[in-house]
């Protein structure tokens, strides 16, 4: 997984990025 890319996305879209990352993490669990 491209962690660097993920961090860049979070910095670009803090609100949407965090929400999507959280939902994705929960879905993977």
C-alpha cells in the first residue's frame, strides 16, 4: 500500500480523506 500517497491525499482532503480512510480501515477489519 502506498502510505506516502495516502498521507498526501489526507493532507489534500483532510475531512474527506480522514472519513474515507476510516471507513476503508473499518471495512478491511
